[in-house]
């Protein structure tokens, strides 16, 4: 993205975790399940694939355990990419412009 001169806003979730209110706003009307990191130990231990948490529980858990959030989260206008997607990284989706970016 930087090679394409995209302007980024970056936030280190390890140092500055998202609050419940921020997560609620970030997720918006999208499915909260799309934001869960299925590779996280807590996700696997709680068998969230088989027993998905409610929206409220998922947001609370992601606020206290930032590694449960699928990353990176990229947003440009109304377009979103959740998690690393090599194919989308190759597209014009990442052309120059303003970005909002979350990473650990």
C-alpha cells in the first residue's frame, strides 16, 4: 500500500486496544463473526465455530483480548478487507488514497 502512495492511519491494537464502543461502531451492521480470528487460541478453546458467541459477547471478548480480532482490518470508503487476502492486495483496491488500518 505504501508503494502505491496510500495514506494510512495505523493503530497498534497491542498498545491501544479498541473499546467496546469502538468495536461496536467498527463492526456496524456487518456480522461480528467476520471479525473473529479463527486462528486465536481462545476462539479454538471456546469452539466458537461450532458455538458462535452473541454479538455482545464477541465484542466484549475482542475488547479484552485484541488477538481475537481478525487482522489486518483495511477500510477505504465503504470497501473493507478483513484478514490478509493476497488476491485483494494485488488489485486496484489498494491504489493511492486514504486508508484506515488496524494491525498488532
